[in-house]
C-alpha cells in the first residue's frame, strides 16, 4: 500500500538534492511503480545536459550498465524453461573455446549467473578494441551490438582468458566474486542457443518488444545520436568529462552491461517483475516459478545481502528488497522491488559514482511510510591481534586496476587505502573492516584458508593477496 506523505516526499527530494550536490551528479530520474503498473511517484532532478540545461523526462535514454545482468538471466531462464538447455550444464558444452582446464571441478552455467565460477576480476576486453583489430567500422557494417564477428572473437578471447587463470577465488559455486567475463559468455550461450542472430536481438524479441520497451536496446549508435539521450558525465583525475560515447569501457560481449533504457520502459519492466513474470497486458515473459529462481539467495554478497541470478537480495525495514546496480562512465543505475511493498523503484543517472542505491532505498522507505532519510548506523570498534595484523597487512590488487592496501596504523589498529586514498575505516570483527562514506557503507572481509590469508572481498569482488608492504 502507498503510504507516501507530503512530508516524506519533501524529505526524499531534499535527500536526493543533497546527494546530487555532494557527489556532483548532473541528472537523475526516479520512478516508483506499484503492483498494478501504475506510477506512484515520478520526479526528475538536474539535467540530461548540464551545459544546455536540457531537462530529463520519462523517455530520456540512460545507460543501464550492470542492471543488464537481470535481462541476461531472464533470457537464460527462458531457454531453460523451453528445454533448450539446463542451468546445470557445463559451460564447455556451449562454449567450445572454454575448456575448464585449470579448475579442478566443472564450471556450470548457473555458476556464471551468480558470479561463482571461481574467477578473479580482470581488465575488460573492450568492444571498440576488438572492432578496430578486426577492421569493422559502423559506416560499413551494422551496429556493433549485432556483429557476429565481434561476438565470436570476443567469446574466444574471454573463454581463453578464463581458462588461463591458475589462481581462483575458490571452487566453482563456493564464493561469489563479480565476473563480467562470465556474463559475457552467457550472452554468447543465448546468441548461439536462442532463435536470434545476436544477443541484442534475442533480448529485443523475447523481453523488451513484448513489454513495449520501445526505447531499450543494446545498441551503441542510436542512443548516442538520439535527441533525448542523456549526456554521459564522469570524473577522471579530478576533471569532469562529458560525451555521448557508449563505447567507453564497454565490454566486448553484451550480457554484462550493454543495455540502455528509459524511466518509462524500466517502469514496464518493473511491473513485469512485480507480476512474477507477467507484463501489464498479460504477456508472459517467464513463469512465476522461474522468476522466484532468479532471486533465490545462492551466494553471500555483502553483510546481510545475498546474490541470486543477476539480482541481489537484502532486508530494508520490513521489506525484502530485490535489485541490482549498474556503473559505467556516465552511468549510475539501480533497479529494485519488494513484494511486501507491492512496489518497485528505478533510479537512472547520467553521472558515474552516484549513490543511486541509497536513493532507491529512500524511495521504497518513503512509499512504505517510513522516513526516507537513512539512519546513521553505529558500530562497535574492535581490535585485531598483532598476529592477525601481521598476516593481513599488504597489497591486494584487482585485475580491473584497483589496489587495496591494509596497513598497521598503531598497536592493534589497521587502516585501509583504496587506490592510494586512505578510507574512513573501522574494524568491526576479527575478519571485517567497515568502510564508511556519507551515503553508503561497504566492508572489506578477509578470506582465510588454513590460517593463511588468500584474499579480501570488497563489495562484490574478491582480490588476491599480492605482497607484504
């Protein structure tokens, strides 16, 4: 039931404005959709183009980034329901270049759907780089999203790179660590086993077209040239950049983050999820049983949160919230819904690194009748033994380029630097360091096997121990 009050509405909008100011967001669109598919709340903040002061509306195109992963998993569930494949099948059955040669146990399709294949994060293989190497140009060929040659070369390189790893986060299915490579291979399974020539066309024909999500696609060119697309803003080395380049950091295979969409279209997607797989006009995208499989908790994600298939579960007030975030240059996105609230929220932003998950949580709280302003959580600080400190301090480096350093600050106390920037951190138990920022909290969790530190988990990723500082 909608318990939205004018007082909470004002608190919510002040909260969004505070985030925008402190994090330098250009523009944000927010919509709350109820179980009947009706818009309970819709508001736009800032601009789709700061320089021209162009407003945002419900048809403005934004990037979705990793919110795409829920679409990929829906497509996998569709193929499983139709009997084309089993999620328990080995990945190697569909990806011949993937030999599983260094993992002692079989990596299965479902492992990739919940990031538990055992692989550490790697530097992205970019679609533009592969296209340039292959000599494929848009003026001579169709959009890269539909290129069979790019998909095939991307599949080979991603599969071979996973095969080349000799150090793992754990056995297949043991631990969750974010793996865009895995979702890239899933999009190739969908392309090869589905009834369309590309992943992009499969998503269009089996999800977005039936739901009338007419401005949603995996394309790179049309969103960039659309008159009502958001300018992409991101900061690098303290300088804000702006363009319409959806190729920026775009992965070669589309299943992990290629979709672009609008508030109107994503509201229809939310209505389908709230309808347990059935859209507003009765179109069945998935069975209710298959939808439940999507958000069944399968892997530990963060304290109090679990990962399903392309979706995260967490508790918020009296609601179990299901959702996913996305981030790329010029993109911060968040999709979430709750069956207890019988409502969902979508937040789309054209600036990287914005606390859109905090905005989504605040929106659901507002709808449910709670204050949207999050309470400041207090934690009790603990200390580590000197033995624990000595075996934990050091460097943990991500293949994606991030570096984490745990260092001893004083007796029984450690600090954390992320990319050489010291963080506000608190040791809260023998294996966990809380990392606090103004609008969100994260944690570093130490992973230990047989008394040896083998890595840390920060957010959704596990990073290997590299060396002692």
